[in-house]
C-alpha cells in the first residue's frame, strides 16, 4: 500500500511539474499577445468591440496603411502643464494593430511637465531629441529612480510604474517614446485620484486632509488638465 501511495505522489508531482513548464510561456508574456498573421491593419470604421481593433480586409491594405505622420507636428504646449503628448497608438496608426508596439512624441515648453502617470500595459523607453529633461519613476517599494537626461540620452520606465518628465532646460524640449503595446493606456495619478469622483471622504482619510483642502486640490487638478 505504501509503495502504491508513493508512486501516486510521484505521478502527481511529475504532472504538476509538467503543467508548470507548460504555463511558463503564458507567465512570461509581458505585453500584447502575439499576432496570428503577418499584419492586421485596424479598421476604424468597424463598430465591433474586441480586445484590440478589428482587421481591415487584407485585399484593401496598401503601403500607406503602415505609414503615419501623427508625430510629425509639434504638440500644442500652450496649457497649464506646458507639455503635450502626441500618441501614435493603434487608434491613430492602424498599421500597428496586433504588432505590440506604439510611439509618442513629447513636446515641452520651458518648465513644461508631463505629470506623474502610469502605463498599465507597457514599458516605455524615451529618447531625448532636443533639450534637457529631469525624469524618474517610483518602484513599488516607494524608491525614486531619477536622473537628468540630455540630448541623445535614453531612459526606460518599467511597465506600470509611476513616472514623470520635466523640462529643465532654458528653452523647449522634445522627446520620442516607444512602448511595447499598441494601446499602453495612460492614467494620470492626480486626475485618477482627484478628478474621477472617488469621493471626498475617501480622499480626506487617505491623505489626512480636511474637506476644504481636498476640494481645493480637486479644482486645481481639473484646471491643470483641461484641454487647450
């Protein structure tokens, strides 16, 4: 009986080990799912809702579908933050649909700031085209990793971590970002907390603030994030 039980335990152990090995590729996926065809140019006119964007008929696809000029024009930095992020994600660049990548252009006026935010579905790497930026991210243990970037420098923000970019040069600045998701998502922390309707009682308790202080922050966040 003991020998039979031991053999059963060994079989179960081996089965669990094999199952774990089978799941490793799934656990290793850190961005968008792999494409299942050469390309899937997005069809923005298709109202069907899927996890991604519906493919355009391949017979109607041509070379221009894989080109975008969305990053060619500087963003309008005439706003309270003095910055503008122009995204080349699948919604505006149909050719990258299912390819697991996107880009963005970051334009800064003097002193301009891209406020603390996260990309829940992507790691981001930025390249400074012009100017100087003070950038950083905060790890899950609360440690700040920050540095100043000059023209030509590259910096990476790990997936999902809070990060920011601040122009610290005497003039304007520009950076280009690449992200490993066709739709990385962006959540600005101040907006998510103070301009989403969470409820003042929650914010008062969370930050140890009085009602008037929370309301003042809410008004300030709303004004700072209004579209130009």
